[in-house]
């Protein structure tokens, strides 16, 4: 049932975005409303800490992980984290799939 699968992915996307927003708020990050990508910044340094990309990119030449809804999270400049698992490292905190 394709429509049921789409519905499940839409629900999972919304739940995961909600979980990421809650994580960002718990860290004390503030939502940056300037960008078209949902971004949460460290209020002290102004650096981004969480980026939520609701739609996959369709540009040619991108990695497969860029073609799906995803998030990138970091706990410092160059220090990445997966907010869902707590795992750290660039591979853990970039292109986190949301569906």
C-alpha cells in the first residue's frame, strides 16, 4: 500500500523533527529564522548546532544521503553528534535520515 507507506514516512518525519527541536531547546540553542533551512544556533557563539532539511535535494552529483529529508547536528565547531543516539563523530552527526 503506497499511500500507507507515505503516511508512515510523513508521521515519522514529523516525530523526528519534533524530537530534534526538543533536543535543541534542551541544549539552550535558539532557532534562526533567517535561513530557509531550519537552523538552531548556539546563543553564545552564533554558530549553527542543528540544521533540519525537510526535503531531499534534487541537484545532480549529490551523495544519496542528500536526496532524503535529513539533519546535521554538532556540539561544537567540527564536533558532530547524532541527537537520537548520542553517538559522536562526523559520520554520526551528518546526513542523519529523518524518515
